[in-house]
């Protein structure tokens, strides 16, 4: 095909050349009448070559227009086209086919990347480094920041200035821990930034990783290690003292019976001292044994149950005692079919402990109210214990999950720490929001299950 086209082009040029040569010869020899023979040939061949070029330019223009608008689906007809145009159109079709394949691959990669972005738990934000216009934000970040959309990073300045400052000052390749505040709730976020360029524009890509649970788990593990060492050392050191004091007490009693009267007083003083040592040693041993329970949380016995059944058990157990103290216990559960997979005994223990704490918080209020509620929020099940008590100051709030820390006169300081460990054993979280003179809300967070019909409800 190419040989025929080349031969045709060469023949046309040769004819035009010979006709021009003949016309030049006739013109120079002044045989003007004979010019009527080569001139039509020159005109016809020139028009023919111009039309051929015009066809090529038209075809090329249509192809360039398709490229400009990325219309790679267009196909040029090669069946009825002239031979010289047919080859050109065939080449255009091959180029369009290659571009279509590249576009399909890019679209597939984009869709694949988009699905991965939506599936990961890490929040991802991409924005223009100059205009701060957001190019991409995934669902995980929307849920983390509690926002439906984000048009520009600058809009974060009004929502949360510290987070905005951390974002805009974070350099590519660096990481920083920031705190995001939503209402009274705060979340620790690990920010990681990277930069890239495309089409001459600079973009910043930032990952938002919620590290609340990781920080809590790390802290709890550190406390568990400390408790293991502490209880081990206390019990190993104090147990012999208690045993020795007990032995000495028995020997003094045996010796007192045959001792002179003037030694009785001295022996009594010694006995009192040894008794005190024995008593304090036993108390210290009980103390160590009590806190050893923080390291004895067994694997939860996971079973699926209805939250309404759990709330009913707690209500029946707590309501009579609360009624005597003039405390109203309200149960809020919009979905009676809400189910939870957990160790019901351990979760009941945590909720009861939180209610007991709430009783202490509301005791000085004129109207005393404790609310136990449950709801499905996204892929999480949230159980809450809220009170209208005196609330907690920020400095207290930061310490309440530390073992041994307590604001109660006779408190042990292990209830909340133990509760957090129980939730971590369920791959969940125990969080708190509190404001002075407005009350406190503890939230137990679990992974959600598929909903089934409830067996019943309670009043």
C-alpha cells in the first residue's frame, strides 16, 4: 500500500515537473499558442496536490481536536477513504487505541487507589501548597474531623486554629502529634506530611492517624509493667516481715507467762510494736494483692447479646439504691435491636463502676440525674454514662485513668484504669468528656455488629 502511494505521489510530481519544463521551454521560445497544452496539466496537477494536502490537514486537524478534548473513543473510517488518507486514518486509529488503553489503565489505577483511600482507617488530605485548596479528602478524615466536606485548608482556621497551625507549619517528611478538639472531646492525631509536584503545581499530602487508642494502650501497658514489678517486690519484701512478726508474737506470749512482773510491761510494749508491724504488713500485702488485679484481666468471653438486656440488668440492680438517694436513672436506647459482641459480665462491671462514680458526682446537686444510653454511630456502638454532676477540671481529667489516682476519700484509684483495660481487651475504647459544673460523660466504644430483631424491651 505504501509503495503504491509513493509511486502515485512521485508520478504526480514528475508530471507537474515535465509540464512546468515544457511550459518554460515554450515560453522562452515564444511559442505561446502551444502553452495551452502544458498549462491545463500544470493547473490540474497543482489543484490535485493542493486537495491532497488539504485532505491530510483536515484529517490531521480532526485528530488533533480529538486529542485536545481527549476524545479517544473516536474511530476514523478506513474502508471508503482514498489510499493516501486510509494509511493516515489507520495510524490515527492506532494512536487513539493506545491512548484509550492508557486512559483505561489510569482510570483503573485511580479507582483502585480511591477504593484503598476509602478503606484505610488513616485520614488522608491532599491540598494545593499555594492556594490551600483541597484536592482530596477521604471518608476516614471526614469522620475523624466530624465534617461533611472541606473546600480549603484555610477553613480549618475557624474550626480549630491549633490544628490549622500544625497543618500549615508541618514540613514535608516530618511528623507531629496534634490535638483535635470537637466540642468537649479531644483526639490525639499523628500528622505525617509529604509533598509532590504534578503539571507544574505543588501539592501537600497529609496523613491523619488517630493515636488515642495507641497512646492509651501504651500507657496502660507501662502501668501494668510497673504494677507487676511493684507488687512482686512488695510481696516478696513484706511477706517475710509479716511471717516473722507473727512468729515473734507467739514467742512473746509464751515467754510472758513465766516472766517476772517487772518485765511484763516491757514485753507488752514489744508485743504492741510487733502487732503494729504485723498489722501494717498485712495491710500492705492486701494493698499489693488488690492492685495485682490490674494485671489479671483474662481474655473476654465474647458473646453476642442485646444491649437492652444489659441495660435492663443494670437498671434492676441499681435503681432501688439510687431511688433512695433521690437520683433518677434514665435509660435511652432508640434501637432495641442493637446488639453487641462482648463479655457482658465485664462490660456490666465497667458500667456499674461508672454509675457509682456518677452517684458521687451528683450527690450535691438539687436535681440528680444519671443517663445510661446506647446508639449505633457509623461502624461503632457507643454506650454512655452521663451525669449532671460537678464535672472535672482539665488537670484532673488528664489523670483519672492513671492507676491509684483518685479524688474520692476512700477510693482505690483502680476502677477507671481497670475499665479502660477491659475496653482495650475488647479492641474498644473508654473515653471521657467533662466540664466543670456541667457534668461528665463516659463513652464505651465498640465495633458494630449487624442488627437483628430484639427479643423484647424493658420499661
